[in-house]
């Protein structure tokens, strides 16, 4: 029997470090303590090539056997110059594909240390390699359908499928690729070949012993890559991160570079609009009085800085006629918390890292949130200092969204009136005259926005097209006309004085809820989760219809148990994995999004603690 002694009963650690690999540069992330990875039998003492032949013989010997026999392969195999980890085998050909890791020592990969010498460079390098891996398997015709669907009849031969997390326009920490001073590791899934429920061992041998080594050579060797493209990718991401880190020191909430391409190709495609698609495409140009420059670490010797519009901290209004680019600008700013790939068009549309998009969210669950700064005096004396609702209205959901954002550490609020509750945002003089203050539970955002900045240092950037009441409290007013930005603050202030609002300019007290007083040692404590609603979060999987618009791609697989992750055996991204081995389809969201996802769990129990 070619596979004798190689199954789950035989364990042998071929890595030498007692467990799976690390994530960060030069650090082992996964420490398995005394447990060794599931082995593939006795490792040959001399030639790795013989071990590859052993794997090939083992696979061929499985020809025609029941699909479950693939599980005898779980473990570590030496294949040419890399180690193949088979961490999990699918239960049958129609189940989610098997999980593999391909680990290549740096002695063969030979990536220059400066490409992963810092955290952000490491993230950028891993992102580049993930994209290269995906492009290579796509060109090679061995990438499977993204939806996991199998084609053909029940007894037909199933296609070879290799998949890796497919990146979009954004660059952030992923678990799909690991680079450190010891090795490069790709984490992918493979649909092992079968006809019906019977193993096709010869095809499997070709896939694992021929195609995979070719893939490793073309993707994971530095000498096989376009060194110039890799350098540009890493440096572009590093420059974006550097600019973002400079915003606070310049008293800015955001920066939009001259020449930025803000519009996207379509509502479902995040690539930039092109002149072929829209001949009248307008690239961004800063108003002269808002233009500023930043020095970047990798700008080169000929141009050591980048120029564009700086949006100061405070209250900024984006106004203008319909279809003139207001919401397009805000959408670019809301995604400015993430770095982008070169050529995206918004590489240097940069927003402070804890900016949060706020909107009304009718029907969301709210659990023990103090919304009293915005909503109080409810009928029958119902308290709002620990408000809960299984079906929040537009105004209460928007109030809860703001208060949760402040609790979780937001430093700027991004608001588009198109997605807001009108009665939460404003109340004009005529309505105030008809409905007495003591009869209206809602204190409009208009009356709170100034103190959010002066007392809590929370900036606000708002798209406003239907109400000039905010002119009185605005620090900056930008008008978009035919997609071009103009600074019209002075004109807006003059109009505000001419048509004075009797309430907008008044000083309205803003009381702080308990959860926003950390100096007093008060906070909210999650005490339990009863169940999860499948339409929003299923054991941590965020539905793509989510209203959390700043969470993207594989971040939807953020796992809610991160809130209780205290097992340091799997730090960083792999805290979020429910598997007992590293997986490659996770992307790290901000702490803000983790908090927002948890707060939307139905059955959540929260209590105040001191």
C-alpha cells in the first residue's frame, strides 16, 4: 500500500518549528505547543524529490477509491523545494474545497528584506503576491468558479480547481499570503479531482506534483516576478499610509490629490471610470485656497511631494446640484480609510483612519445604547439612556449608529443626506412653531454637530443638497459644479446671516453617555449572545447587503467571536478563524467594523460596568 503509515494516525513534523507558520516579518504567528501537524508518514532522509514521487505514487494508488480516502493525505509533504501542507480535505467532491498551504523557504524565494521590513510593506508585498497568484491560476485555466459551483453531471469528472482569495481595489492585511524572513507561504483551496464520488488519482498527481510546483516557481520566486511592478506596488501603499499618518499633524480630516479619478465604472464594479466609457470624465482639481502638499517617502528625486485639497478638521458641507458629484466625493472619502492598488485613481484620496460612514438603518436591532443626546422624552416615560429595540426606526437607528461609532473610537462622521432620516437631521422654524419642543423627542443632528467637534473633537463631513440650515454651523462649504469643487464658505455664511435660523446657531448642551466617559472607568460589557439572524450575520459572516459600507471583500467573513478571542495560540487574523489550522480567506477589518457587527447581533446582552 503506497500510503501505508501516511494517514491521520501517523504524525510527523517536517517544519521543524512545531507548528504552522507566522504572519508578520520574522515572527512565527502560530504556535502549536506540543501538537504536531497531521503527518504524511515518514519523511525520506535524503532526497525531497523521492518524497514528491511518494506523494505521486500515493495519489495514483487512490485511483477509483472512495473520495474519503483522500483524507489519508492530510499532513506535510516535501514537493521539490517547497512544503505542501494539506490541512483539511473536503468530505466529498461537492463540498467546499480542500485547504492547502504552500511554504517556500526564503533560501529559494529570495525576496529582499526591504520589501517586508515594516508592517505596511509586508502587507503590500503579501497583497501583490496574492494578486499574482490569482492572475496566474486564472490564466492557467485552473481557477474554480467563485461561487463554488461544479459543472457537469453527477458522475462526470469534476474540474481541477485552485482558488485563492480574490483581491479587489483595496490593500489590507489578508491571511492568503505570509512572508517573513524564513519563508513565503500561500494559502489556497483545491478541489481534488474526482469522477462522481470516486478519486481520480492520476489527475490529482498531475495537479499536486506538476501544476503546483509550476505555480510556486512563477509566483513565489522573486526572480520570476516583475521587480519594478512589485516595487511600485509596495511603495505606493507605503506612501498612502505615510500620508494618512500625517493628516492629524496638519489638522486635516482628509486629503484628495489633484488628478484623482473619483467615479467608478459602475455601481457593482469598483474599478475607475475611463474616458472610453465617459468622454467627459473630470479628474479632481483642488480649489486654490484649500490646496496643500505632502512629502512622501517614495516620491522619487524629481517630485518629492504630492498636491491636492486638504479638508480641515471640523464641520464640512459638500453642496451642489443633483448629479454634480457630491455623493461621488463622499463615497471616495469613505473608502479613503483603506489603501488602494496603483492605478485605482483614488490612491491618494486619504481619510483619517477612524472615519465612519453614518446612515439611517430602519429595522436594525439596537441593544442598550444611550441615545439620550439625540432622543429623549419618549411617550409614557420610556428611557433612552439604555435604549433597545428589535426594529429601530430611521431616526433611532441613526442616533444609535452615531453613539456606537463614538463608543468604538470614531474620529470623523461621514454623512449623506440621501441615506439619512430627515427628522433626525433638521427641524425648521415652522415645524418648531407647530410642534412644541416638549412634544418632540428628537434633538436634530443640526443642534448637536457643533458640540461634537468642540467637545469631543469629532469632525463631520456631510453631503447636503436640501437644507441650508447647516450653513450657520459649517467651518467649510464645498460646492460641486460639473464635478469640479469650489470653496464657497464665505457665500454660505453670508446667506446664513441673511436668512437667519432661529435655532441652528444656538448653543445646545451635549451630555455624554456613560460609555463615552472612559476616564470615569465606565463602559458597556457584552454578557451574552442568544442567537444570530441569518440575514445579517451568520456565525460571523456578514451579508453583502450589509449597511456597513466601509467593510469590503473578505472582511465580510469577520468572525464575531473576535469579541471573546483570548486564545493567544492564534494571534492577529487567525483569531477570527473557526478552524484549528490557518486559513487563507480572511481579511482584517478595522476594530470599528468588528464592534458594529457585534452590536447588530440579535440576542445580544449588554450591561453597564464600572
